[in-house]
């Protein structure tokens, strides 16, 4: 749970901006998406190799 202490004389917009920045830096959304589906380590390695081959083939020129 993220907690943002609103300081005296601080606008709500500024506090909201700090909250959004902190939320983005924690990378909570990426972690939730990653944990949504389990992939076996062998499948994950294979996907990484396939992506690397694809990038070399198309962008490695």
C-alpha cells in the first residue's frame, strides 16, 4: 500500500502527481501482469531466445 503524506500548503494536484510517480516507480502494475499467468522457466528462456533471434534477423542489419 502506497502512502503519500500531504504536506501543509501543498495542493492536491501536487500530491496526486507525487502519488502517480511513486506508483509508477514501484512497478506494481508490471508485477501484477507478470504474476497473472505462470510460465515455466524453460518456456520463458525459449521465448527470450526466439525474441533475440527475431530482433537480430529484422533489426541487426
